[in-house]
C-alpha cells in the first residue's frame, strides 16, 4: 500500500506549497477576471521540474510515479490554484512515453522535461460523437510521406499554450474493420506548423476560465513519422493513458475539496451571528463534516488507484471509482462551503465562487460520471452493456 505520509511525498507537498505561496489568491482572481492564462505560474512549475515528474530520468525527468504526480496536482488545488491549466502535460505525455518510438521519445521527452516544448493538448472528442469515440469522423489518409487530416474536434483544451497535440483520427473506415475500436491511429501534431496551414482554432467561451476550443482540419498535412505506434491501434493507446488521467483528476478534486473544507471551517469558526460562532450550530457543522468524510473516503480510492497503476496492475476500476468519488465529494464540499459563507460566498474576493465553478467541471469532464457508472455496471457487476 502506498504510504501517503512518507517523507518523499511530504517533501513534494512542502515543495509545491512553497511555490504556490508565490501565487496568492489575488493572482488567481486576476487571471480568472481577465479570462487569462497563468503563464508565470506554469513557467514556475515547469522550471521547478514538477511537470516533468513522471518523465524517466534518462529523458531529463524525475522518474517518479503516479502517486507523486497526484500529490503535485492535489497541492496546487489545495493551495487555491487551478491545476487544470497544467494537468494535460502530466497525462498527455503517457501516450508518447508508452507507445512512441525511441526516436520520438529521445527527441521530444527531454524538450518536454526542460519546458522547451509543451504537450498540453489531446484531440479526441468530436461534436457528433461525444464519448462514443469509436464513431469519430476525423480521418487521416496516408499519401506518400504524409498523412492528410480532415475533420473536426471539440472541447480541445490549451491549444493556445501548447506546442504539440495528440490527435486521434480514423485511418481505416469504420465499415472496413472487424471491431469498431480498430482502424484509429494517434499522431503527434506540431501545432506551430499546423495552425493556419490546414488547422483552424475557434475558442469556446465557457463558465469556467478553462481554455478550450473547437478545431477544424481542412487537408492538414503532417509528416508520416508523426504516427505514434502502429497504425490502427490508436484507440488502445489512448485507453492506456486514461487510467492515469482519471486518477490525477481525482487528486485535483481532493485538493479542491480540502480547500473548500478548510475555507468553510475557518469562516464558521470566525463568523459570529446572534452572539455565537455559526460553526457552533449543527446545521452548519454537519454539511462540512460530511464533506470531510467523503473527501477522505475518495482519497483512499485515489491511493488504491495509484498503487495499482504504479505496480503495473490494471487500474481501470479503481481509477474510474476514484474519479467518481472525488468529483462528487469536491462538489458537495463546494456546496457546503458556499452555503456556510452565505451571501459572501458569491463575492469574488472570497474566491469561493471561482473554485465552485472550477470543481463543477469534473462532474462532466474528462469523463461524465454517468459513463463511470456504466463502466462499473458492465465490467464489475456484469450487467448488460447499456450502449
């Protein structure tokens, strides 16, 4: 069992907290108000080596596991920041690390570790297919020493602050494969070359300061050596990274939940109404206490998923359940925190409403809680597939 109180993990927590202390609530509030990107924060996190945690030492990283990476993202959120601005770098590089050629890894991973390049984006979702990934319509047709890409993607994050992007496209028509999960391939797209040369980016305004976009591919040409792994096996490659993604998102939600609980508890101790602290009232105490219990329970599942993943065991069930529990718990903690603050919870200066919006995202993305329930029903309870 992973020792979540080990000296190594505690040192990571302290290091991340020290860095985050340089970016206070006013910094994040300003970024949110301006719908901006926390460039100085991302640079500081990169320069400190935190985003290279899971890149092997031989490629310039720290060679740490998922457990350590999860602590980094948890602490960013627990300190009041938004790790959604950087988490893509953590889990997108799994696809390259696990399935890329030695030439690709030797060239790109050291540049990702140093911060010379960023791999913050992955393009999978499409407007007409959503999470029904096997029905994607974006195609990649090989012509000589190039692939020609045509199609459309939606909800693709951080394109404006990424140099590279993982792209999933069909290389064999759905009608010509035996299994619908076959015939898809993944590519490493250089956004610096692609944008304006067959790739058009359309930002999507949304309720969270989350940089996301719709992408249009019109005869985009990319080199044939952009292909990662074998042609036609892209869907399996993408799945490889999803367990890491969901576990890391769970850690972020746990960080959010702890921020809400600490914020609500402090306010409830200090706020005096009718001659007594509001935290003395069970009607205020109980929702905060319940949120704490649920966050702690979700945390246990997070550590189970980390242990399985880092041990090479299939962590699919644990990763899905960790993400489900943590997203639910952080949302309940957000509600308890907002209710505790009353009207002041809606005031931007308290930061509750900002974090409230940020954590709500994880009920929907990167995978809907309903899809997790379907996974558990089918794969763990052996119920008939619902879709």
